[in-house]
C-alpha cells in the first residue's frame, strides 16, 4: 500500500499559515476523492481541505487549534498501489529496504527522536503575552535563549504584527552587531501598574457564552486599531434625492438587462472610488515613520454575517469599474460573505473601507479604522427631511432625501483639512448626480 501526504494547500497570495479548527475525518475512516478531511481557518475565512485521492486516513499529524504553515504535511492517507511503484506527487510507499539496518544506526535515530521530542515539549511559555507566537518561533527562541520579554521587543512582519521565522532569525543575525545594554538589576526595575479588569458578578439567571474564534480576532483587531491610530471624525450631510429618484426609475430595467439587483451601495462605492482618485493621500498606509501611497484603489466593504460578526470583502481596482461592474462585485461578494464562501484573497489588500451603518437604521456612526489603512467611511440611513431649497425664484421648503456620512481617519497622517475635503468632494459628486443618465 502507498501512503499519500495531505499537505496544507496555498489559500491566498499572502496567506502563510492557518489554524486547524476541526478534523472532519478520523483515523481509520475511508476517504473518497474531494471529501473534506479537515477544516482550517485563516484570520477571517474558514476553509475546507479536500482529499485529492481515495483511501484510508491512517495518521493525523496536527491536533485541533494548531497553527500549520502552508505546504506542511498534515495527514497521511493510505491508498491502493504496489509497494515500491512510483506514484504521483505527495505519494510515498511502504516498500521494505533490502539493506540490513545496523544497530548503531537504529540507536542514532532513536536518540535523534528523543532530542526532537525534548525540543518540542520545552518551548518557552508565552501564555503571559498578548501576542501570538507559532510553535516554530517559540522553539527557536528556546534554543537561542531568548526570553519572553526579549521576544516581545522583536518587530513582527507577519499578519497583525506576528513574529515570523524570518523575523526572529534576522533578529538573531543582527543581535551581535548591536551595542550591549547593561541589564538592570532587580532593584532597578520599575513595575508599571496594569489596570485591573473590572470584576464581573454573576447571578443564577446569567449565561456564560464563549466568544467565537472570529469574535476574538475581531475584538483584538479593534483594540489594536484604537491603540495604533489617532482616531478623529468629520461629518457631512448629503442630499441624495437625485440618486433616490434615479434608482427608482432605472432599477427594474437594470435588473432585467444585467440580471443584478441595483442597490444604493454600488452607486456610493463608485462615487467613493472617484473621490479617492481626487484625494490620493487618503489611500495610504503607515509603516513606522514612512508613508506607503497605494497604487490601487481597493475598496473594503464591511458586511454583517448571520452570526453577528463582521467581514470585509474587497473590491479590487474599484476605480476602474463602471456601475455595472461594481454592482456585480458588490452583490457577489456580499452573497458569498453571508454564505461563508469567500476566499482568503477576497478579504485582503483593501486600501480604504466603507461600512453601511444605515442598513440597521442608524443615521450615523464612528467606525474604527481597518488597519493598516488610515480611514473608513460610514454611510448613514437615508431619511426624508424638510429642507430649504434654493432656486433663482427664491427659497422654499421641500421634502428631500438626506444621508449623514461619517469619516474616521488617522490624525497621525491625515489632517482635518484632508479628512474634511474628502467628504466635501464626495458630497459634490453625489449631489450632482444626473437623473437623466443611463447605466
């Protein structure tokens, strides 16, 4: 019988690792081609890993909740095949070797295995740290004598600032070149008092609900963003009466011709993409003391999931799409987001995010910036209001459709002038909408 190595597949351009969330198949179970063997999760997207062969699962190499690197073998499947025959990629065989194994070789192998076991089981304890460290990084730190405190000082280049293998190896390589700093004695250390969490009391009627994996990630991402960016907001009210009237006029013809439902979201996304082109310094990221000006306009579109969590699929190169193209993208991404069918690449690479708080009836909101971006826009509910209308014949009161837009931006790199001018330009684009235009 031949043995097939099931590896963690590549799940996106910048996805280097995933967490095993559930083994669908157990050791001893029969597997058919395309059967789901294991479920894994990246930062926001859950994925299934199918089998490319049929056979029997004989070995599981990683337990649930373990972080695995892309390309690593995660399980062994026993498949039909002659012993010793050459198979496809990933297939090994159980063919016995003709050569006699010397006792010295066996002893050396057993010693190597014991050393490996000790290395794995004696990695440093990072439970007191708020940062995530992979088993490989912790093993390297243990081997090189790096303490948890020292590990905390290493700048991570991985997802959400995680320390990667290259980060810690680079740190070790440059460590010898750095001037030695005198280690303070225990009496010199000053303890910084940490605020104690408020005590939570429970009564007999209370229910304790464990946060989901995604909920924990979102919670950490939000707190990290507040601690990273100096959030400020600007607000503006926009008259969208022309857009409301135009959409009501063309929506049926649009759906009949394009097979897509025309909502307000793609109309606003197209206008926002045009606004970004006029104010490109809102389409940036911060890297230390450097500013990265993004070459593409990739709009993140916050979407609510059935479980109450939030996900942000990305419309790539939104400034190059017409209204029909953006509508198709919005409807497709929103539908697959609700069905948990998004691919990892479809939630990455955003340069600016839009959230529609008006879909829940809110007239405005103060959204938190989606790092490493520097701004996010909240669209409020469209409501009818009495308003003063200026005409050549004089002013009069009329019923208009109004929407409040809230713009949160990072005051470290975006000043109030740019933040305010951005939504002023957006207001001008939306209020000048041509009610006689085609789609």
